[in-house]
C-alpha cells in the first residue's frame, strides 16, 4: 500500500492526481518524476517554480478561517464576559498567592513560582510575569487574573491550530480545532464537584490556578515538538520556550515537557546532520510521488502556507531562545543569593529517599487523568488518585485507546513519510511512558491536580490520527469525484462548527466572577482595617484559627487576608512559618505597630485582649506590638 504524503512539494497540475508506476518507463513517466538532484533544474525552471508557489491565501483559505474561528470565538466571548463583569473579588488561598505574586512581578521582584507544601517553590516566575501583562492591560484587579488566564489559554489553543495549519492543510486544521474545542469543553465544566477550592467554581478554562493554566500550552508543546521532528528549527526553539513556561508554572509537568523537548531536539539534530550529508534529499526523491495541488484526499485542500523566510526564521529562533534565557535568570539569581537556594531544596527533597508511588498506582493515576477527556474533571479533582476510580473501565479504555491510536498514527504517518503526523504519534507514546514514570515519583498523595495534565495526551493522539495522509488506494477512489471530496469537507466542517457551538454553550454557562470570591476574606479585611494605621505595617498571625472540632488553621482565609491588606495599601508581614509561601520580603521583625491575630472562636473569645469581632469560625483581635488593644481610627 502506498501513501500520498501531504508534506511533499506540490509539483503536478491542479487537475491531476499522478502516482507514477515505477515499472513504467517512457517519456510521460520521466516527465512526471521529480528531478533526481536538487540543483538539476535550470535557473529559469527554478524561477518558474518560485513564481508558481502557492500564495499566502490559497483557494482553501475559507477552511483555514473556519478552523481559527471555531476556536477563537468562544475564548473571545469568555474574555469579553469577564471584562464586563463588575464583581468585586476577594480571593482565598492559592488564587490569593497568585494575585500577590503577580503584583510583585509588576515591580520585577518575583524570582520563583508558587510555594509547594513540601517547603520549596515551583521552579520559576514565568507565569507571573506573563500574567503581569494582563494586569497592566485589564485594570490591575483580581478580575485581570481570570481574564489573563482565558487570554493565554485562548492564544495557546489558537496557536495549536496554527501549528497544524502551518505543517499540513486547512481541512486538517479544522480537524484539530474540533479536538481543541473538545478539550476546552471538558475544562469549562465548573461547579464544586469538578473543581478544588483553589481552582474556583468557574472551571479550569478561565481559572488562573497554575496547575490549570499549563494544559493548553502543554498541548501546544506537543505539537511544536512534532513540528520540530518535521525539520522545523523555529518550532524547536518555540517548544523550548513553552516547556520553560509550563515547567516553571507547575513542576509536575516538567518531566513530560523536557522529555518531549529532548526527544524532539535529538531527532531534529540527527535529521539536520543527515540532510547536510544529502540523506534527507535522497529520501524525498526516492518516493517518486507527485501530488496535485487539489489532491483527492478529502482532508487535503489547495496549497500550503509560504515557508518562513530565512530572516524571520532567525528572528523567531532568537526571540524564543532569548525569552527562555530571561525566564531562567530570576531563579538563577535566587539560587546564587540564597543558602540553600530553591533548586537545592528541590534536589534535596527528591533525593531524600521519600517513598514514591508503586507502578500500579502510577498507572491508575495516568488512566484517571486520561479519562478526563471523556468523563470530565470531577472524578479526578474530587478524589485522591492511585487506586481504581469509580469508572475504571472507561479510564482503562481511554488509556488503551490513546496508546493504540498514537501507535497507528506513528506507524501510518512515518510509513507515508508524513513526519509531522507520525512524529506526533511517536511523541504521544513517549509522553505516555514519561508520564507514568513521573507519577511514580510523586511523594505523598496523588492529588488530582498532579495528574490532570495527562488529558493532553489522548487529545494529541486524536489530532495525530487525523493528520495521517490517506493510502493511495483510498485516495484513488476520490480521484475525479469532486462531489465526494466536497461532501467530506462539509461533514468535517459541520463537526468542527458543532464543537465550537457546544464550547460556546459551555462558556455561556460559566458562573459570574463573584462565585470565585471568598466572602470571609472580604469580611476579615473590612473588620480589621479601621483599626490599622493608614498604609502602615501590620503583622498577621494565627493562634490555631479554624473549626472548634479540628483546631486547624483556616489557611485559605489567612493567605487571602494578607493579600487583601497589601492590595488595600497596607504592608502586611507574617512569621517565619509563612516565609517560604510569601517570600523573605514579608517576614515580620516583631516591631509592627499593629498585630492581627486569628484564632478559633469560642463563647469566651469576647474576653480576648483587642477582640474586634467574629468572622465565620474565627475570632479576630487587633493589638499593638506590645499587646495593648487599639481603638478604631475611623
């Protein structure tokens, strides 16, 4: 069986589908064969080929536009809805920390990622500096975090379609948009059953929580690595930049990201060396295939985008590598100026002999993450992973289907010399293996947010199988049947539009921003601020604030209060226990003129010195640094 690769030069007439028979020799066959050597054509013929190259707006451009519209419109609508929301937000816990660190990035003070409960920070601040652009553009409010998350997710989703369109054809871009919308629909599911308290009930599509903002960039990373396998240097440089972003934002994605980049970089280098020796050139000539500009493959459409010029290729590579270097400067400075530095803490933690996860637990966690594409995030985000989930059969079926589909795409794509499609299938298989290995190194419980990124792999596998060129026998059936080709494209376009409409319905169902707000944080700030000095320093401490049954600290409200006080112009500090979360700039020196203390409320809390009121299950006191009560200043 022979194949019709979509990524070879289009050299035949637009009305022919010429597949020369190697056994046939004659003037016509010789005429249809591509030249044996790259420079065998005359300069005049080369000039004609350059003149006849497809324009940047080929005849199938309406499909290209459709592919981008299907993905872009729902994200654009989500951004507009968030921008027009007038809700006042007071954020708790992780979202409050992200808000605080993003404001620090505005002043170029943020060196690391968010704090991890294992006493180190995620590797770098790239996410916060990216969010700081949205902060400046959209009003420097908590709302800007959600707008920024939707914006960056939308841009990554559109970039996924652009990469596929750049390497293949408009109809395959529509195919990609269909699966990008499918992933977006899953992540748009909100409600307490599908989220954690950190992600908020708005759903992952617009959530600024760092485990969620890496999902669409991770899919983009897989596609860029596949493009690098197809000999694209700018794609490899872009993959390095995107891998830096996702790994700095969420260290659990780092092993997968850098494994994919390493595999793509190695193959790209080998291909580059082979091409320079002439092996790659001979490989293309040996196929003896001539593909028409209007091939009978129903997933083909006329023309490819122009190849990037040499100057722009250099600009793209320089910008991507420059951005990568800049992203790693802050954590490098932190590592050199602190003892121990954050990198040292991470290395020490993972080398301390903590027990990881057995293989069966990692496999079940992988299966649970993959099943998100079918079941949604509720089952993963609402439970600990590592054991058979409630829908174990579905999880196993999705995982096996991912491997089978990726294997089929890899085999068929590489056999057809469609490096992009075959490489994407290979990378999905590599990613599956790397993910399982990474999950075996999770220390402690496997929370859902540590494995939800696995959902990217079945999505990429579904994209890959649609990029494989049709076999010759199938393509010949469509030869000359314009109606069949048109019907196939219309059906695919209808499926893509249906996915876009379904995504829009999910976007319209996203709750208002007020649902992401924690009212206790706002009540705490309103209660204590009248007792504080305008713009003054204030120490925020805890004395076992929490429920009477557990005496556990209400961590999310505590962090939210510190963030809200700083947002309102005060200078909050915390004790050494919180230094790693907030950073050394927030460490108390015990000389603050005002001290806020949160404790568990009891009927005797009224007798506490400096008692100012109750919020939820917390009793709140405000005193001077010597412990004396203070009066309201307003």
